C-alpha cells in the first residue's frame, strides 16, 4: 500500500516540490524540518495508524528499530483489553510503541514510513476495512523534540499539495501505554497466511522494501 512516499518525504524535508523525485532515497539526505542531530541513545515513539498488526510489522522490518510492541493508548488500564477497545468507546487507540536508535533511523523518517506505507493520513477513524475511533491515526510525541518534529511534519504535509483531502492525523499527549494481549504480538510473523495479513499488511511491508530500501530489514525484529 503506497501513499506517494517520494513527495511526502520531500514535504517533510522542507524542500520545494517542483518535480516528483525518482525515489524517496533522493530526499533522505536533505535537511529535515527540525534538527535532530543531538539525539543520543535509544528513543521511544508511539504511533497509531489503524490495526496495530500492520504498523507493528512495518516497524519490525525497519532498520534501527530495536522493538515494536502492539498495545493500547489513550484510555484507562481497566479498559485496556481487546474486547473492550474493539467497542470503540474506551478512548484507546490501537497503537505501537517503537524503541529505536536515532543514529540509524531518525524520528522524522519513522513518520515518513508510517504515512507513506502504513496509514492514509486523510482517513478519519478508519484504515482499510477497520472503522472506529480505536483505528484513528495519531502521533504521540514523547518529548518536546518529537512534538516539534511532528508539528512541522504535519504542517508541511498539509501544504505539500500531495493529498486531495485534509490531513486528519492527531497529535496526542502521552498517556500510559498498555501492551496488548500476547497473541497480538508479532502477529504477522506468526500468522503469515492469515487472510487479513495477506490482504492488508503484507503489502505494506513490501511497500516499505520498495520505497525505503536503505531502511528496510528483511528479518523481523521481535519484542
């Protein structure tokens, strides 16, 4: 599933979009909207973009990601269960907590990946066949630097002219993240022939390989 990755990457990089780059790789060395050169050590990010199976699979195949864990963000601990979250009334979103090495993959690159191959940022409370507030797209900045990057990213994406509809991605304040049930973890790795995985999530991983070859990892990072 591809969402105009090259133009989207150009929008984030802050470069003038006068022509379509031949590949996303061409803009990776361009200056990013907000400098992140001072990052050191492992960092944590939380993203929501529809069903967490596919988002976890994408980041598990991304170089520099140390772990990608499916879970729930936005509601209470008492309501952090799949049966309740699926009702759409808990305030939780299906989300993925990503621990990454910023010396290998930057936060803005994770955002590029998320909205290039993972989730359509113009869809409100739905992705693919899934509908409800639990499937909303959201960025959860864990610090001021991530928030600045996320704000610049969304603003530039909105100005880019790449999308025919408004960007509806929310920036949410961090709350407790609750890991999903064990059977949800590494779901695409454990269930490669599952019809949902084959139809909706395997194409996202393939798009990651094609659009971001320098950040794609063939092995699946578990945990």
